[in-house]
């Protein structure tokens, strides 16, 4: 993926083990905490309250790891569409004559290509 890779670090010790105060709530659907809001108070685990500095990540190895993690999130986000498209394609394969007659084969084909494009981070063909 292209673009800038921003991060925050402590201006005193250079650590990236830092953050800011936030408010979280419970999401019953995902069964996990979700961020509701972030506050201005910033801190470093080692130095305490500090004003963090933003910096650009330029290390190609670290950028590659970030890109891999982003790609995985894209695929995970597309999983529902991929599964639905695969079900449509399977149904069209199981009853090919009806699928062709009703145009379901073309629909399943197009939906599968669109879902694959989404999972690959591209726009649908």
C-alpha cells in the first residue's frame, strides 16, 4: 500500500510505548471493548506525561510488516462477501442448466470477481 506511515513516540526517550487517555465501551456483538473517544492527555510508559511527537516510518522492513497487516484486514473485511459469492457460484455449478437459463451463472461469476477484487483491495471489475 502506498502513502505515509505515521506513528508517535516520546520526545524524551524515543520510545513508541506511549499513547493517550481514552474512553472505551463494551460491544456486545463483537464481545470486545471499542474506542468511544480519545482525550488530549498523552503519556510515555517510561517518562510519564509528555507531549508526543509524530514521525514518519521509513524503515522498509517495518513498512512491509504494516502492509501485510493491512492486507490481512482487507481480506478479513471482505470475508462475508467472499463466502456469499462462493455460495452463489457453488449453487450455479450444482444446477448449471437452471443457472444458465435464469442468468444466475453470470451473476455468480460477477459477484465472485467483485468479492475477490474487494479482498485484494481493488475496485470491482
